[in-house]
C-alpha cells in the first residue's frame, strides 16, 4: 500500500492551506496551531513568511528548513488516544526525537 502524501499546496489565508494529495483528494487544513517551537516563530508571526512554503518530499517545507509531518497535515493532527511510549517509537524504528517531541506536546517531522 502506497503512502498518501501531499502533491500540491495552496495558501488560503489566515494560516489555512488547501492540500492536493497523491490519491487525488483535496483537503483544507488550519495549520496555525501546529506552528509551535522556535523553528516556526518567524513563520507563525508573519503570514507572508508562512506563505513561502513549498511541497517537497510529500510535505510542506519552508526556506528556513522548518517542515511538518505529512501525516499530521493530512490527517489533521496526531491520532486520538494515548501518546506512543518510548518502546513503541523504538519498535517502529522512529528516532528518539519523535518520542521527545510527542512528550513535549509537539509534532515530529523527522
């Protein structure tokens, strides 16, 4: 089964985006709440900087190197339920940064 990723993206204003996915669906997302942490500070505080994103590797990236996990963008956030344990992250071959990011309430885009 092929992973669904982002093929195209368009800024809609007010930190909302329209995403065209590799399976043909078109969805809209408010990603303002996802712009947490120092790497997003300039993007979060200046909508013109926010609109500088491009699609690369199936997700949104910005010129400063910031990106967001495509699964979080596509599915609208982290899955409901308990956060993964360190053991789950390691068993899934996720880097330790994934666990640390989730523990801190953030999004890991690794």
